[in-house]
C-alpha cells in the first residue's frame, strides 16, 4: 500500500453501508464448514466497527442476513442465528462503552422470541449513544422494506397526494439514518442483492475483490480513499458550461 494511503482522506462519508459477502467461499477455500467462515467474519466485523468509529464514520449499516437467506440449509440458518445471539452476548458491553448506538433494520418479528428480546434489550441499552449508529440488517430485504413502508402509509391513512420522497423515507426501516454515501460489497460479486434499494439510489459503490473474512481496517481505509476520489453529481453538472 502506498504510504500516503495509510492516512485518511479529508472527506469521510457520513454513512457507510457494507454487504458482508464471501464467508462461504472463504471457508470452502480452507476446506472448512461455511459456519467457520461466518465466525471468521464476526471477528472482522469487530475490527471494522472499531476502525469505523476511529475514522469518524457516523453511520454504519451492515447486511448480515437477508430475507432470501432463509432459503439456505436450516443448519446454516440456525448457525447464523446463534452467531447473532453470541455477538450480542459478547460484544454489547464493549459497543456500549465505545459509544455505539445499535439499531435493527428488517423484520424483527421473524426471529425467535428470545432473540427478539436480546435485540430489543441491546437497542434500548445503547439508544442514547452518539458516536456511531450501527444499523444491523437482519431479516432485511429492500423490497420487503418498501412493502412495509407502503403498508404503514395505508394503515396511517396517508393521503396519496402527500406521498413524496421525504414521506417514503420516514416509513423505511432506516428512517432515522441519512442515505448511505458509500456502499461496499466484498467478495467480488457485482450485484445489489436486495440491499437498501431505495436508499442507495445515489450512493457511491465499491466492490473490493476480498472475501469478508479478509476485509479489515486497511481495506476500509482503501474504500474511503476510493470514495474521496469520486465526483458525486446527483444528476447535475459540477461546473457551469461556458
Ligand atoms: C455472506 O457470506 C454472509 C451471509 C449471507 C449471511 P456468504 O455466506 O454469502 O458467502 P458466500 O457468498 O457463499 O461466499
Ligand atoms: C447478500 O449476500 C446478503 C448478505 C450479505 C447478508 P448473498 O450471498 O445472500 O447474496 P447473493 O445470493 O450472492 O445474491
Ligand atoms: Mg454470498
């Protein structure tokens, strides 16, 4: 890595979202079960979270379990649920100490009652923390989120004439976060896989060719440099045309 890249760029995105992908392939290359890849991924999440706080990122959203991931073998699904439970048990105190506010996006009601209770407790405990908001996308799907928002508006009797982008934003699971500035998908896959499909309309994307269990603070810093070099135009022009 170039020496200058050890530093941080001047422009740091407020909100970074990550599709943590490649745990299974990481494990397969090592002749390990897929769950070993997921466990290795948790270790990287811990480091990346710490780095995100240190780098001054204010919102971090992580895609950890999609609405489609229920279709995986039941052993893997159970293993992933156990991992979520373990992470809350082991990491909550440290996250709280570091000023991390935990939020959940997705349908919590799809989880076991015990797990729902743990997640609710973690959210309640950390709700006043201000250093970094960590949105955990678990049982999350972008299409499902839009359906949930439409249902919410209908249930609240919202007048169709009042539906605009701000209104939709208020009904999304991410209503309390700004749209992501940067979305990172690890593992080399070049697709959205139902993640933040409304919110990422004008996000910058990077696709590091690294499996999630190999992604750490250095790779996050590299992604931030990539982001800092982009020119965000939002459909307009940056300089007046002569
Ligand atoms: C991402 O890694 C983690 C989850 C989806 C839970 P994968 O499990 O999708 O890993 P690959 O894509 O099979 O390598
Ligand atoms: C997206 O990855 C979901 C998560 C990382 C949690 P997947 O591995 O499930 O997505 P596809 O199947 O490659 O599109
Ligand atoms: Mg995958």
